[in-house]
C-alpha cells in the first residue's frame, strides 16, 4: 500500500458507478481529505491511480443484519419451519457470554467491511454492538432491540430502551435507533411508544404466513411457540399489519424488514423502506418477494443480509448479484441503488454516503470486472464473481485484499498499488 501526504488525489477505473448518475467509462474520482471533491469524465486530468478493469462503486449499505448472531454461521440446518429456526436462535443467544457476544460482533463487523460495506443497520440485543460499531471504520445505525408481548415484559423493555437512548447520543459515525422486534413478539403499546421516540425504527414485518395468521386469528404455529416460551398474551397483540403501519405513520424513518408477505396495496408510511434480504428469503423457501411491485408503487426498497443464522455470509455484493441473476428484467441501476443509496436514505445517512457525489464522504469499494465485452456495464458488475478488492472509507483505504493488515492501520490518503 503506497503512502502520500497529499490532501488531494484521484483514481480512475474501467467504470465509475456514481449511482445517482450514469456509469462513467474511465471516469475519475477526486478525493480531498475525507470527502469526494469531484467526479469527472475520462481525460479531465491525469489520475494518480489507475485501477484498470475494475468497478468503483459507493460503499455498500447493509440495511439489516444481526452481528451478534455471527457465531451461528453454518450451524443451523435449513429448518422445516420458521419457529423451529427461532428456537435454535433463542437457545444460542441465551447461551452466550458477554465476551462471546463481542467476539461475534467483531467477526461480523470484519466480514462486513472486507466485503465492501461502509454503512450498516444492526439489530442489537441490549444495544451491545454500539461500542464496537462506534469505534469501527464504517458507519452504523444501531437499533436497540425491544422484546416483550406480556405487559410486564413490555414495560421492562421500554425502561431499558429509554435508559439506553439517554446514554447513547449520535456521533459522526454512529446513531441510535429502536427495533420493536416483530408483531408476534412486541406488545402493541411498545410500537406506539417507539414511534414517538424520534429515532429510526426497524421492525421485522410479514416475514411468514404464520405471523399474519397469528394476528388475524390468534392461531397457528406462532401461538404454540409463544405459549411454549411462556409469553403468550392475546390482549397484547397488535390487531393487524395495517394498524401497525398506521401507528408508525408519523415516524421519520421506519425500516420494514423482510416484508415477504406484505400486500403491495397497503398504505405505506412516507418515511418507510422495505428491506429485502434475498438469500435469507431463499433459505426459508418463501414465495416470490413482491419487491418489484413495491418499486412500481414508489415504495423505497433496500437490501440487507440478515444474520449468519440464515445466510452463508454478510456479503452485500453477493446479495446484489444473487438478485440480479434471479431478476434480469430489473435494471442494474435499480439494483445497485437498492444496495447503496436506498439503504443510506433508509438509515438516515444519505447526506454523507450512498452515492459518489462531490461533498459526500469518500466511501467506495473496488470490484474487479470480468474481461469481456458487455454493452450494459451494470451486467458486468452483476455477472462477475470477483470479490471486493479494496475499500475506501472517509478518504482512507481500510481494506486491501492484496495486503494483510487490520482495519485502521492505514491512515494515509493515497491508495494501494494495483
């Protein structure tokens, strides 16, 4: 990795993908300090670094994950049903020591960065990922997880959340949020309280048919699951998904996680985003996701990985490619936006990151492209198989696959030698 103390430097590559504009063949990114100074067309200047046959894309945005479950990689066979899977996850969480939780968070954090993610939304039990994420070389929204269907548990959960919010103020790289977990695990009153807390919300919603059956008829697999845990309380259930969406209508930012069985005709809050986790969706064998219908209606859709309990890795580029190969009819520009700017908008970081634009943070990922002719540059990115080569965050290279170093070791502005 080369070093240079110059404040301003530039790079070029086969394609620059700004996201909020068309791809630039042999375009140039000019970096000054921690920010992007300019995005220029080919030939505008002689760049300091030529990356050759690579794509330069904004740092990827993983809008939904659970870093504390990173110890479950490959340990849960594909479950016959969702509640069986949940039981394994709950047993795993109960058995973790504080040190093991932090180890899992660090493992997931490292993998996220090394696969090109520079912003993520983490669902965090007791908010325990805050310290690791606030010190990390990426940005994050940490969603304190709320659980509690019976009245007493819900009250205790809300006291814990208020205490946590009071002691965790937003920083330039990390901001707090709340995650009322799901309609089957959170008392209706908790959704109302969270909606008036003036922080982003993240809610697992319409993930399974059984969830909808529980809300509509108080029957099905979730009923027995909750009774078995000793937390069944019919009076605490929110009456419907539409009622929940009505409750959070005034919330500035609410992430609706999964949405596998959401009706596209629903009245979505103005500040809402559906977060689709494609490979987790496939892991559970759900029906085709309605993300294309959401997009057609103007509903924002972002991408997430979910956790290593249902996904082989935390590689958001792999999610993008998986989706692009499944749905070649969806424009590549739309898919890349779902993996970058849409997630940044959902998490409240769109002014800082999510696209390559002058004045924004110099956050980007370098991806080698296949050596072949392709009229659509997005298809080169989607149909390629090479992993992320390097990651720039706030104008500093924090990952380079050609050299072994820990995140944070590189503190200079000049890039690696390709």
